[in-house]
């Protein structure tokens, strides 16, 4: 999946500088750490819709295939050599054993092509029966990568809360998933095709960020956009 032609910065991608490191936020919700050729994702929730369908809910169980397609495209686009998933890669502890044969083949091919690290989350605390390394958390270059955000730890990169921003401008409002950080805590948007999103002004985020230092990067269709904090609205 590595390609020398992809060595230049990804066009139309702003640089997100966090705790002394440069990252590239992608419109898919992934974060590319170019210095380490590592693609970061959070909350893939493989087999979420499939688990609902097996319980009798009328939902199309195709979310895993859609998420894998997105992940394969980002790995090709960036030329990343490593993948770091920040927890809740699977929706249930047993979801890895419920993959369709086709999805399992694609996931196996992915884990053979790049070095994969899967951090445990609240949905998947048990190590996965797939390729790669499973860890509860990872410390790397002064940063701590873990699933759930928490107060008081500088340089923490996490997921779990599925952040979204709603902005108002010229009498109109737009709501999209987003990256959000205050240079101490960085939370990635949920990457999975079937995941929802939670407004960063909601009570779940209360007290996590130092608001004067807050930076928000919203996902767009083809690129990501830094947005002024003063434009944020509830809802």
C-alpha cells in the first residue's frame, strides 16, 4: 500500500499541530501522522449493524464492508506503513468471530499489508482474534494514545465520544463530525460507517477542554475545515 508518489502533503489538508507534533486530519475522520507514517482512527465499530440485525432489527449489515473500503482508501492515499486504532474497533467483544468471509479476507489482507495496533475500548476490551497487536494503551513520542479521554493528562489522543461540531453562519447551521483539541487533549471523530456523533457543546465534554485554547477541525465531503470556536452552537 506504500507509494513514493504519496510522499508529498495531502492536497487541501490543513495541518493539525498538537503537543509538538504535526498531524493531517482527513475528511474520512482519520488522522495521518506523517512523521511516523501512521494512520490513526477511532471507533470503527466493525459489525455494529450486523449485531443489531442478528437481534432482529431491520438494519442493513453492510457497515463493516463500508468502513473497510474507507480504511483501504486512506491507507492507499497516505501510503501509511502503520495503523493505530484507538479502541472500539469492534462493536462487541465477539464481533471479530462474526465477520463475513469476505470481510475477514479484506481485514486479514489489511493486517498483512501494514503494522496494526488495536487499542482496547469499552465495546471491545478483550483482545481481537485478528492480526496485529492488541494493547490497552500506547505511549509514543511523549503522547499517550488510549480509548477514553480524561482530564489532567497532557498529550492524550483518544476517541470514544464521537465529537461533532455544529456551526451557525449567515442564518444557516451545519453539523458535522470533527477533530477537537486544546493542545493537551485531542479527540478524534468516529470513523465507522454506522457510528453517530455528539455535539462538543454537550454535557459529555464538559470540563475536558481548556476553551481559550480550543481548536476544531470539521469534516467536509472532500476536505477538512478549521472552524472558529465562536461559531459553535448547541443542538
